[in-house]
């Protein structure tokens, strides 16, 4: 092996993967939609970005196998390789909270398994977008003494967050509650993305202004209905990722 090859190999070993965790102000706010656009944005710019959803409930069954729809959606939009199932650790059929789905299917969610799977997956990418389930307090396991919420996964993977907020009526309250919970529990918030944003709606324009001010966090992007790309400069997107 030539000296250059040896040096480059050693350099690669020291390159740290950068990651961000996408959570939200609640269920069905648009985490998967935004995550797909975020991964696509980086990959379209030649950046080796991957995706991971530790826990998914509400999966459908196709040809006798559970079909992780969220993972398949991101994989398709962002152009990821391989089977969608490889991008999640726990896939449950019941469309209920993950802690309940795991009880119904007798498959307890383990933080150790999630951390192990994440370490394997992140070694394949330079950047990784990790998507949560539900909101930032969504319960993962409430049995016995092994209680943990989605926030514990965030901290266990040593990630900062960007949270997705709906831009419509009530969003100021939900955004501020999410921001305060994160900050009070040692979770760093690196940005907010407003989904379903209508720039011609005076109320939503004010919501954007007040959310950014009250949460003391930058709104890094707004996403209109049916958007097929994330309108935001690449440097702003890259700035939300941190070494992990």
C-alpha cells in the first residue's frame, strides 16, 4: 500500500459522522416528510447522508412482511439504497404509541439495541438524519423500572434536535412547550422547521415571528404544502448537524 493510501485511510478513520435528530411538536406534524426533504437536500448536493428511525409503529403488512412506510418514503424521496427495513430497529403493526405497540407485540424496546444499531448504521454515512416517533415526550417503554421516552433516545445517541412545528393556529403554544421541555431536559435545540406554511397567511407569518422569538431559536426553513425540496441554503442546513 502506498504512503498516500495509508494516510488517507487513517484520515478516514478520524472523520466523525455528523448527525441531527428530528422531533416534533406532536404526532402527524410532518417529521417524515421534512426528514425526507432534509436527506434529499444533502444527497442532491453530493453529501453522503443517511437516515435512521429507531422506532416505527403503524406499519402495514405486505406479502406477509411488515412494511415500514416512513422508512420506505424517505428512502424513495432521498434516493437511499437497500431495503427500507434496515433503517429502523423496531417496526410495529399497531398504530398506537410505541410503548403500547411493544406490549401488544411482546417486543420491549431497548435503548441499548437502538444505540448498537445506530453505531452500525452511522459508519456508512458522513451525515445522518434520525427521526423520532410522535413528539419529544413520546413514551418508548413504561414497563417495570425501565422507563424511557423519546428524549432519552436523543440523549442516548448524543444528538441535538431540530423540531418540526405546524405553522397553523396553536403552533406557538406547542412550539414553546417543546422548546422548553428540550432545554429543561438537557437537549440542545439547533433549529425549528415550520411545516404546512402559507406565506400569504398573516397569522402564520406572525406565528413564525413569535415562535422564533419566544423559543430563542432560528427557524431554518419553512415548508409549503406539497413541497418537493427544502428551500434553504446548504450552509444553514449543514450548521444544524454536530459531530457524534
